[in-house]
């Protein structure tokens, strides 16, 4: 059974909703722009290698845009051992006219 950690405000952790053996521990932000023009917001950046939350930054987001950005780790374990671990920055983006998935991570095997 995967170890469950107590989530902090604005952070998600544990394996809820994931297949058996998988655990994801992340800090995340959700960026949404429902306006028909681009907007500049304050958000957090995540290190692409370690997944650590870095600093607050200004970011201009496109009109009619949704992005879920997380920094942390996703791993698959066999017993007490981690068979595969991906650590870094993960993002899922949907734009009004097209959608794409982008994942940046460092994979430990």
C-alpha cells in the first residue's frame, strides 16, 4: 500500500484515483482564463528537474485557456521498492481551439 501524506493547502499527494502501485506527490496550480483576451496573472514556477515550487512570477495566459501545472513526482512501486519514478514539472493544457498535453520530467529507473 502506498504511503499517504497529509496534504497542505494548495498541495495534493497520495494515490487517490490512481491505479494500484502508482503514487503522485505534487504541488499544483490551476490557471484559467475565461476572457476573450489575454490576461497577465501571478502564478508559481516549478523546477523542471526537481519539481520544486520556485518563485511567484507574472505569466500572460491566452484567451479561453486552461492549464493545470504540477511540480513533484509520480512513481510506480513494487512492494517497498520504486520501479519507475518521474520527477519534475508536469502540465496539462487546453486552449479554446486546440488542446495538447505537455509533460517535462526527469525519469529515474
